C-alpha cells in the first residue's frame, strides 16, 4: 500500500510571485522502515537525494501545479500531484516494495549518491529486495552476481571466482569503497568477502574506470552495507534457513542463522549483525558427491558486522564499520579426478583430504568515515581511513614443489586513507556544474607462501598515491557532460628471494630454483574519462563514454615463475585499458530498457595460458581487444506481475604478431578464463495476494568453441569448448503476519544435469565437476 502524508498549512491554492521558492522536506519510508538514498524530483524544477536516514529537502521555484516523484532502489516509484505550493511544506512518503529496477540510486560511480539515469556508464544494481530473494535461494555472492548482472561470468558454485570477471577483464571488489582485491596477486577469491545478508545493495560499474584506479581495469563491484532500517530505538530481524538436496537428501542438510539489531538513539544509530552457516554435502543431478575441490559443500562460514554512526549536528556524521568474514571447507571426502576425454565427472570418496581446510581463513575490515555536508561554499567533504587484512588457503598441488606436495595461501594487508570533496560550482534552473576532487592513498602488502613456510611469491609492498578530479555539468536541463583525470603513482618494493624448484608428475625438474635480486618497481599513469548523456526524452536517453583503467599486472605470477635472476628483467609492465561505450535507456510507461555496446583495448594484456610441454600455466603479454553488447529490460504488467530479462555477449582476441590487427591467422581468441560464453536471464514475479509472492528465475549459458584440440585429442587448459545449459530457480514467500515471512526456494528446479562453464573450459581433471542438482532452501524471517 502506498501512502502520502502532507502536514502543515503549506498546501493551498493561491498566487505567488515567480521569484519565490518553496522548500519541500520530509522522510521516505516503507512500512515504517527507513528508505535510504531515495530520489525526489519535480520535473523542470529540481531534484535531490534523501540521506541514509530517509530524510530529504527539495527546493522548488515552481508554484504549481507540480508533481513530486519519489523513487528508490527496490521500490515502486510514486507520483504525488500537488495543486499549488504556497509555503514550505512537509511531505512524508511511504513507498511500496518492488522488484529490481533500472531506476536506482548509486554511490559507486561518482563516490556520492546519484540517480542512475544521470550516470554516463553501464551500471547494474542488485537492490535489497532482490538480495533478500537471492539469499533465500542461495547466499553465495558469486552466484547472486552471475544471476543478476549482465556481463558477469557464470558461477562455478565454488569457493573461488576464477573466470568470473567483468567483460573479460579483472574487476575491483570493494566493501563500502574499500578494496578487497589485490592486483599484486589476483587470487580470484575476493567475491566471497562478506555475508550478503548485511548488504543494502550491490553496485556494479562495468568497463574500465578511473574513478577508483588501480585494479579496476574491467570495472568494480561495490558491496554497500546496511543502513539502519528504522527510526526506532531498537529493532531487529532473525533469519533461519535449512537447505539440502532434493535428489539425495542423505548428509546434504545444512543450515543458516542470522541475527540483526538496528536502531537510532538520539544522535547515534547502529546496525549489529551475526551470521553462521554450515552446508551439507553438495549432490549433483544424479545424487552423487560434487567434486570437493573448492566445493561450497561441507563449508562452515560466519560473519560478524557492526556499523556505528554519530551525527553531532545535522550536516556532520562520524561512522565506524567493522566486518569479519570466514568461510572454510571442512570436507570428509578426498578428490577422485574426472576423465575429461571420456566425459567422466570428478567426484569424491570418504577420506581425510590432504592439507588444511581451504577457503577464506579470515577477512577483517575496519573502516572509519567522517563527512561534512556543507564545509565551505556548499562543499561536502568525506574523509576515510581503513584497514583490511585477509588470508586465503588454496588446494594441495600434488608432486609440484621439489618433487613433493605443496599447499599455498595468499596473505593481503591493506592500510589506506582517502579524501573526497564535492563542490557545486553553478546551481541554476537550466545549468548545474559540480567539481569533485581529492586523493587516495593505499599501502598493500601481498604474498603467497606455502603453508609449510616456503616462499613461492615473496612479499610485495606497494605504495599507491592517486590524486583525482572529476567535473560534471547538466546543461540546458537535459545534457549531462562529465570528464575527469586521475594520476597514479605506484612503487612496489620486493626483497631478494629464492624461487622454488617446480617439477612434473614424475619428479623431473621443469624450472630450477635460483636466487632473484629484488628491487623497486615504479609506475606512473595518467587516466582520463569523459562522457555525454542526453535525457530529455524518456523514450530514448543516449550516452557515449570513454574511460581508461589501470592495473599493475598480476606481478605475483611473474615473480613466482621467474626465468631470470633480477626482477627488473621480468616483464612486469602495467595494463592500461581504453574503454569505449555507447548505449541508451528507454522508459515507456511500465517498460524500462537499457542497451549498451563496448570495446576495450590494451597495448599489453595478461592472459594465463596453458603450456602442454610443461603442464604449467604461464602468462602471455600481447595486445588485446575485447568487444560485446548487453541488454536488460523490465516490464511491469500490473502491480501483481513483473517481468525481467537480460542478454550479454563478450568476445576478445590477442594480437599475437603485434601488427595492430586482430584478424590474422596467427592471432588467437582469449580463452575461457577471460571470456565467458553468452548469457541470458529471465525473471517472472507474481503476487496473487498482498502477502504471497512467487518468483521464477532463469539463467541460460550459451555455447563457446574457439579452439582446436591438441595432439592428444583434448583441448588445452583454459580452452575447452563450452556446451549450453539452462537453469531455473523458483522462490515462494508468504507473510504469515506483518513481521514474519516464510520462504521456500528450489534451486535447479528441473534438476539439469550439466557441467558448469568453468568445468568445461578449465580442462583440469580435478575441477571437472558437475553442477549442483535440485536443492531446496526453507526459511523464516521474524522482524521486531
């Protein structure tokens, strides 16, 4: 139910002078819960964004009649007709919950809340309502993103995200703007950094971005954490879930419990949350054990989260966030390798796995933020300081190191500070100009030793200083122009180290052990971005953009595979990406549509390629070109029925002979680790009763076959052919009473028997596992 409360004596029909302005202010809520960052606008008169407590203030120079529009992520937009404004008016708005919408408010693209319609880039937002539905099916973040974001690689349902990138290039994963990734050694485990139950939304900026700099060559994924959902002193929510296989229930049952408290105490607000999850055995469509390498079966996960806010005066806020996440696989099975040539799947037999449990040992985040909304000349300031440390443990490599086994882990410690200022330069009815500027500083120490203490990748100590400036202007009411510059100065110190002797299966030496002289690697990069968007017509709002991305290459790979005795002789040149994009948005009554096409090029790329002579993966440094297109649509048939769909296609090639062309016979396609097969998604959400909803999700992965088989009659690693498969998920939810909801989710509804895309292109017997078969997730949520 939608409600509008207009208070005071400020609404009546009368006459006013054209020069007089009127202030409309109030709050935005949904069932007495705060709706943060809602967009409030009066066409041709002004627009504003509510703060994280749902409070807004909008100044209008129109006397009436006017129409106030209110919209927010995950809610149906509301239009409020006001016959005439005479004086300052208080309007409190209540929105109705809706399915995922293309009209969102985001903070990642420009570091401040902004209507997605004014962003000159390709953006996807997984809002809170959609997150809650996905969690009721499967709380794995990599699966949620694969289901919801066009251009995002398909999930392999494992503890790492190898092959899951954005448009074929590495992405930067963040929590509230704090990086969880390290370009020094891309361990590809950063998507599993936080419990999705503590997220307000997930914002995905696709294509190279200079806004956040180093590591965001393909874009960024920003996990935005919860804000207090109420103005009450104390409120909370308890969630309980049970899940298991519907094909073979034995030993597959697992559970999840989550407890949250939140509220406001005068000038203080808080969110406190704890989660524990234990999964049972993962079974495929035949009821057999899914291969245990990085499987999410038999995994223990927990998350502790706290966000404390203090508002001493109306325009200032101090905020402290702490998050701890851990997810380790404690399997009772040892791996039985698959036989790829004969299509035999990898599985497991009872027994104690070698090594220590794999997964995220720990990921700590501590983040302090201070904001001032009006410092000088309406300038706002945000200052951040943060600390992040994590340890990830990988599987045991049999017979690889000095003729014996070895298990590696990645350690990553970050300390950083940021200063961001935003100054309105010109504010008028026909033109607005703003300037954003500041700097980022990051110290990142990353290493990849073996569990037994031997050095595989030495500690890399990076200092990264990056000043930036961004300007945006709205001209003639509807033309949005943006341009920016960022300067990256990077120093990476590496001590002297000794490489490990690498052996093959029979114990013969492939690469000997030798001493490597360390030193300091230095990088300087100047990054530009520019874009235009014209949004006068709802039926067609086109945009064009150019943006550069920068990333020091995966230096850890180069150092551990060194063939020379000095790091200055290793090719560690950075990757500089030029991203070109064009697209448009369409809004026709109940239809929302966005289409974009893109090309990204880099003079030097980095691709992990398989060498059949040594049975090792090495890095290739060739020029690269990636191209593709995406489309996403949502149609509201009625308040009870909503439809959604998306399609994404990406392709890429390497210029092997370095002649500036990509169609020579020597040139090669980028392999499956970089380029995902085509993907199509669909959604039908039906609400026959106010308290009852059914949602059907579809994800279709297309085929991709770009490589020839080798002399042994199989594909090389990372080059396997992908065969298409189709997955359906069904979720039903029912509100038993106002604050109690039960859910029933069925994953892989039709029990599709398939190999996930990664199992097919990876071509590694230990990872040739089937996908999870039909499974169920039953849950209850109690609010108070």
